[in-house]
C-alpha cells in the first residue's frame, strides 16, 4: 500500500494556526450567482449573463455582436444560467447558437431534470434531461461541480463537421462522442435527412 505525504498541506496548516483561523474557513461551499461573460467563436460574439438574485435562474442573458462603433444586441433570453454556457455560430441560419448546461438533480426527482438545452436565435430548440443522457449510456454519480450527482458526460465544445457549414455541440459519454446539431438540438446524424 502506497502512502501519500501530507507535506504539501503544511503551509496551509501553518497559516491557519498562525492566523487563528478554524479549518472550516478553507472548506468548500456553494457560491452565490455572479454576473459573467462568455466569449463566442473568434471573439465576434459574447453573452452577458446577469442574475436577478443570489440563487436560481432568474435574470437575463444577452448575446452581443462586437462592432467597431458599439456592440449590438442580437439575442436576449429571460434567464440566467448559474451553470455553464457555450456559444457557436451557424453560417446556415446566420444566428448564434447556445448550449446551456444546467445544474442537475437526482434523476428520480419529481420530473425529468434538465441537463442541457440548445437555443438558436433567441428560442429554445431542445432540452436534454438526465434520464435521456442515462439512456445514451451516461452513469449518474457525484462530481466536483455537482456533489449531489449528475449524469456523467464531458462537454468537448462546438465544432464544424468536415468541410461543410454544419456545426455541432459535442459531448463525450464514456469513450463515445455524441454530436448535437446546433440547428435542431437533435443528434447530428438523426437530424439530417438523406436524399
């Protein structure tokens, strides 16, 4: 059995004892909502996310296009996302797509719990629930970000599909990548009709 040294924690313990601070000062705790900005592809677009309160999703998210003479608001959403937000540009629609990563709860709670949602041009396209992600093979368990648990997946970001104008948001569940069409919020291959 390999033993790990606690030596790297010595400076923190020394500082705590000198300052007379209890150890609980350094314990993790949930943070209250704060306003933030998320940059989009190539820095041309950004989202400004402003909460109305310390908790919950009340607030506004406004997407702006950077202009030389002043930034232009292009989309506005009547919510604040305390989770994470990704932006992508759709050359086909000529609009900004958003992937809203929500904080998840236990999948056995009263209703299906949103894991993430896709938006385009100011409107909701599709919400994916924890249960739907579990059906894709995700496992439910605690994480650093969500100690109460969430579906196990990793967001890889937005990417172009080959040499096309098609863009997708991509997540990984286990060793499998899942691409979601930014125009529909559906799995990429399933959202395209073949001719």
